[in-house]
C-alpha cells in the first residue's frame, strides 16, 4: 500500500516502498519536506500528469568518492584545464539546462517548475548546490544536488561540450574528499555513473550508512571550488603528469 501524504511533515518508512521503490504520493517540495525526505533516503521523482511521487529504490546506486574511477580520456580533459569550474553561481540555469537536455528513451523531463522552485529555495538556504563548467564564459555543463551531513544527493547533470559534466563531477568528487563528504547518492543505475565506480547497494545497507552520514554537520552555504586541475587529479589519487602522457 502506497502512503498518501498530508500537510503533516512525515513520510512512511522507506522499507515499506512498493517493489518499484514508490514510497508515497502527494505533498509538496517545500525545503523542510525535501530535507526530511533526503535524510530518510527518499527523493521526489515527478511524472507528467500524476501527483508528486516519492521513491526509495532497492537497490540504491551509490558512489564513495575515495573509490572513484577516472578514465584515461577524462584524466586528460581535466589536466588540460579546458573548462573553468565554478560552484553555486547559476543554480537555476543548471537546473533548467538539465531539464532541457534530451535523454535517450525519455520523453519530457521530471524537472518540473515546481521542482525548480523547491530546489531553488533549498539552494538559497545553503543545502542545494550546482557545480558548473564554462568554456569562453558560456555555461556548457554541470550538475546539481543536495548536501546533507556527509552525503551529497546527486539529482541531474548536463553537457553541451565533450565531457563537460564529467569534468564537473570529477572536480566535485575531489572537493568532496577534502570536505569530508564520503557518500554520493546516485539514486538509480546509469552507465555514466557506473563508469565513475558507482555500485548498487541493498537499500538496507544504504539506509544504515545514510543514518550515520546525515548525523554529521552539513556544509551549509555557498560552495567555492578552489582546486586547480592538477590538484583535482592529485586529490583523486591520480598523477597529473601521467594524465597527459
């Protein structure tokens, strides 16, 4: 049985999700509800023409930054410094770009105007963040998500130039390592994230680790990226010189 949300700020246990991972229907994307959902391993995933849907899939796709895998081509892109990387300067534009990028096998987007408004408010409160890649001053790639405790909940990414979102993600991972963010929730499996080393965890394991992870203080407020491409590679355990060979 799927839980119908009321105005009360509460979710049913994610272990009660349907086989498809559906936990609840309805509610809103006010910041307090979003933060509660993420802290319990639940996230919104709207469907056109339906009430707001909330999911906690089993298994859960996750990435631990210390176990990240960076491919040879991506190492070279990072080392060359083709893209300028920034954080939290164009959050709404990143969300809109993620919504606009066509995706194979998907008609339309789940990033509704309601979601943009909700996450923008969460961004203003310092819990939602964007990592952005620029080329010649133009925004050409990036990603956004929610940070809570020592976890980052990735929502979506886009790229208008080769590897732009991958460089942004790798740069984020390098900063996460230094900031103590040790769990990246990728939600559901994709080949793109699997190439970075993301793996499937049983939901029970994910929830157990998440409870401990979100108990730590959150890195609230605007983020600043201050690592050079060489430092990004070094912090990811890679040799900058080898990346160019």
